[in-house]
């Protein structure tokens, strides 16, 4: 008898009347409709233009705010594809002592094609770091670099990293050429301000990269995503832009996964309102 009606997940859903902050960077849309089919966004727009399927489950969003669920840009890496200097953390990562050993260890990863290799260049001999980056490029394995100094950031950017986690903390005077290169190559930077003790230099540099139009993401480093968002706002990045950073690669847009939060208060006024969740998908 269970075959006599479709499963619940087969029904479309319509969230009606919410103020939509879709994560694309555009202005909020009042009195919106978002239609979800199975686990994907099917349509978004103003209620006046919506064609709501008659059998859709209708969800009242009036007086509430619909935002993308945050995407953590950095979670625990696969330590079998992580590289550090000998004796450095995280424990369990690969720690090549020579360039040849570095190339061999990257080559051993080729057959299983990890989503990315993670490289902590701090205290690593430069020839070893360069060998890791070159071997990863040749194997077409994406590189995520972890930074705390400008020299590390420059090494990783020049070596082909596409994503950086952490923030430059050793100088407030960022190299204009490095910043321009990061912007032009669309290297995504997740400042991870909550990963280390508070640093005015780190906050200032995060704001500088944002103002230079370097793509910003949000990384909790295993902590609280909302707290990291609050630190980015304190650094000078507007709340609506932090929501864009949190939804990088996602967003409430047609064709995207239906990962959303319905909030009782406006996160554009106070990013801490991301905690005021009424419903989540």
C-alpha cells in the first residue's frame, strides 16, 4: 500500500513570503517564493511572478529571512594527502625530507586522486615545498595551502594553490603585486580568524583582501561557523558579503542543492542572527 502515494521527498515545496538573501551578492528580495523539487532549488523570485505547483507543500515564510546554509571551506583534511615540515602539526601528515621524497609521495596519490592536497609550508625547506607544488600541478591535483606569513602565501600562489586557509599575520603591509595576483587568479581565501589568538593584523589583512575583490570564503577550523562570520564582520566585511562568503559554491539559486536556513531575524543587520533558526533544510 505504500506504493499508492509518492514518497514525501517527491513533493515539491514552496517557501512563500520570506525575505530572500540568496547568497549571490544581490539585494534581498522581499515577499519571495522559493520552489524546491526533491533536493534542488527549482525556482526563485517575487511572489507576484511565481507559479506555485498546486500540490506543493506550502511553507509560510512571512516575517522571516531565508538564507543559504553555511558551507565550511575547511574541515579536517585527509592526512594521507597533507604535507608539513618534519615534526610540524597536524600529526599524521606526510613529512618529506627531500624534494625527491616529496615527488614520490605526491606521485603515490595520483591513482586515488584526492579532492585536494593540503600544504603547510611553515618551516618547510623551500625546495621541498616547491617540489610538492610542482608534482601536484603535474598530477592535476588541486592544492589548498595553509598560511600565516606573506612569504608562505607568495610561495603557494606562485606554486599553483587555488585555495588558501588562514591569514597573513606577520605584516600589515601586504604586497600589492601578490594581492593583485590573488584577485586575478580568483584564489579563494578563507581567513580562519578563529583558528588562532585574535590578531589585529590578521583582521586588517582580511579586510584588505576583501576590498581588493579577492574571493573570500568562511572556514571554522572545526569550530563555530557563526563565530567565524562574526569575526569577519568585526574585521570590516559587511554582513551580506559574509553571507556570500559562507555560501560560496552554493546559494539559493535554481539548480543548486536546497540547503537553506529560515531565520526569525535579519542577518544583514546582525550576522549573529544566523543562530536564530526557525527551520533548516
